[in-house]
C-alpha cells in the first residue's frame, strides 16, 4: 500500500460537526466518472444523520443518489481508517455497498505510491480555525470493479482518481476546489488547489488561494495565508483562473467546465441552513509551469474535478440531490 499521511489530530465527533469520506474516479476517456461519499452531519439544530451519496457522470445522463440513515448506523474510525454506514463500507483499499433501491458497488482501490496531501499547514489541522479541514489520503489511486444502478451498469477498469477526507465544525462559507489526478502529458503529476473565503462569525474574510502541485518528482506548494500573498485565484460558475509566483517557481492555469457536466447538491450545514455544492468530474484543466526546479511545460487534463460551494443556486443546473 502507498504511504498515507502521518497520524493527524484526534477527531472529536461532537456537534457542531460534519465529516465526508469520499472517492472520485475517472475513466481513461474522460467522459465517465464516479463520485462516492460517506458523510456524517451533527448539527446544533435538528437531528444528526449519516448519508451515502452516489454520483455518476455519464453520457446517458448524470445521476445522483442520496440515502439517509440515523447517525447510529454509522461507524467512522480513524485508525484503521474506515467508514461503515448501514450496508456500505469505505477504507484505503476497498469500497463496497448496497442501497435499498438496488444500487450496489464493489471496488478495489490501489494507491498510486504517492504520500497523502494536506493543503493547509500542519498546525491548522489541530486548531479551531479554519472550521473546515481537508486532506487527500491517496492522490493518484486506481479503481477496479463494478457499479450497478437501477438503470445503468458500469465496469471500472483502471479508472484513476483519489481517496479523500474532509471534516470540521462548519462548511467553508464559499470556495472553489480543484483536483487533477494525472495530466495527459505527465500522468504522475497531481494538483490540489482551492480559492476560499473563510468566515469569522458573520464576517467573510478575503479570498485566499492555496495549492499543492507535484511534478517531475518535486513539490511546489503554498499552504498558508501569508504565502497566499504570492498567489491569485478568481472563479465563477464555471471557470476559474489561478496562479502563483514563489521564488523562482511559477504556475498559471485555468479550470473550466460547462453547466451540462455539473451535478448540483444541497448540503445541510451544522448551524442550520444549507449550502449549494456544484461539482464536475469532467472539467478541463490547463497549466503552465516554469522555474528553476521545473522545466517549462504546458500540461492539460479533461478529467479534473471542479467544485464550487455557495449560498446561492446556479441557474441552469438542477439540484439532483
């Protein structure tokens, strides 16, 4: 098994709290993708619950299934890292499940040999701020197996993607998040990037752009607010431009998709109210990199993830879940 992150903070699952453990995987051709999530929600108002989400991007039409369970049906463990929820399970090497509507999956996960990725500074994972934490356990994993929906069967044969873990006391107020698990010109290179606005009470802070780019055996990253003074990012539904110049290293890029390749979801938040998540696993990413460490290169992928979280619905994109 590939190396994962070193032992992180002890996660206390007490309201207000949310947690998401998920995988995403794309077919080699770039027109089919799977996004599978196991989630916990422990709000300060209302009942706690646990959900299984199955989202499929497919030329015949995108699909989103959400099955809710009582919180008592879930067992999330940190060591070993496992999520069991009713008839489903996700860990570092396997995902399987059966839902009441007949949806079922049985997938093997083969990590790609890279260590995990944390986009935030190490101290942030033990601090109360920011309220949302994210990490990638396996940034370049292979998925094999079968997914069966009531109206669609899909064989996963060498699909490439990632295994991920998010948690916190509250969703980030607004963000764009991008992930590339291998570029066409550099299959071993990966990118994690976020442009986010954190909040202090009702006040939104200015947006910051953080990223971790691995290429040619090296890592180029900005993980701190201070470091973000050397980065920029600007997004809207559904295009995003970003870049950074740190020392002698430079990256400039864009991620974009079309509304027809986006799945809209409703996310309840821990303090009441909802957020709206718009996700595409079929986005295009293009970057230019240069500097002393990297030979100048242009990289591209049509299997990028592009996700926006917002307080507002986006016209032209139905909420499927």
